């Protein structure tokens, strides 16, 4: 490992709706020397004192989104500067909406995110959308799941430079059902609706992330078994006979 690697987990008490913290457990099992710090809602985030190599936040309830946005609003400028400086972020599930603008419910009520990225979300609590997911991150196949009440749209006045898609969808929905681009990528910020947990299901992506963070060429925990399961999923999800929506 090339130097000390620190991972900061934001609000683990509320941002673990689909077992998302197993993403961080997998990093820890694969790189025992990684320092994992947890920043709770009642505390000042660790990134205000020391800049980590990775900031992680997972899926929240709708009230959890409000609490996270309210807490992070006072640190918005620091978050923006870290994104511009190339600090790694991995934001999974509906946590990505916290970094966008309005989250508009079907009844007309709105919550507001940090407005760091020019996206807005539409929520319909009477209809949960579930699907499998198959996409690409550069030359890496990505597999996973989606389970959400919301989809996101790029604001009409957003520039092309504001962000790019994280994944290019092969099967399943993108950031919303009408586009193939999935997630948000700017510098080393990565936000995606794909869950799984993402890092456990996608060992090549995990190895790439760890290498980019400065961990070197890591042998992942249970790498042989993880790769076999990953390759089986890629094959299954690529099969047009595999149902994707449920």
C-alpha cells in the first residue's frame, strides 16, 4: 500500500438502508491498513480536519436525505472544493440526490439538496422501481441492482461540463428510464443509484478504485470467489432472456 489511506463514512447511523456499509467492510477486509472513520450527524465531519482519500455515503430514507442535506449545507463550500481538487467520493443509492437540487414529490412538496450538481429528482412513494442493472465503467462491466422511489434528471440549463455519466447502461435504466447514462461523475466524484453492494459485486471496479486512491495493486478479499460470482452475473445479465424488472 502506498502511504496511509483514510476512508470517511458519512452518517452510518442513517445511510445504510440496503446494507451499503458492506462496501466499506469489503475495502477494510481487502486493505486491513486502511483507516476507516465514521462521521455522525451530531459531529463535525472528519473532512473538515483532515482530507480523506475517499468519502462514502450510502442509501437513506427520505427523512434521512433531509437530515443529511441539512447537516452538510454548512460544509457545502468544503465539499465543492474537495470535488474540484479530485478527492474520491463514492455515493450510492439515493444519497446522490443529496448533492443535487430539488427532490419533488408526487404531491407537489419538495426537499432540497446541496445544489452542487445541476440535477433534480422526482419521487413517487406509491410506486417503487426495482430492476437489475448492467452497464460499463470505461472498459469494466458493472452489475448491480436498483430499488428506488425516485429518478433524476439533468437540469435544462446545465452545461455539458457540469458532470458526465458514471456508467453507460447496457440493460436497465439510466439516471432515469429515458437515458442510458447512469450516475454522476466529476473528477473523482462518483454517484450512482446502483446498489448491491456495488463494490462486492464488481471486483474489477473495486480494484480500480483502490488503485486510484493510492492503495496500489490490491488482492481483494475472497478475490477468486468474487470474480467467479461477478463473471457469472455479467453472463446472466447479458442474456436477453434474463428478466430485468420486478
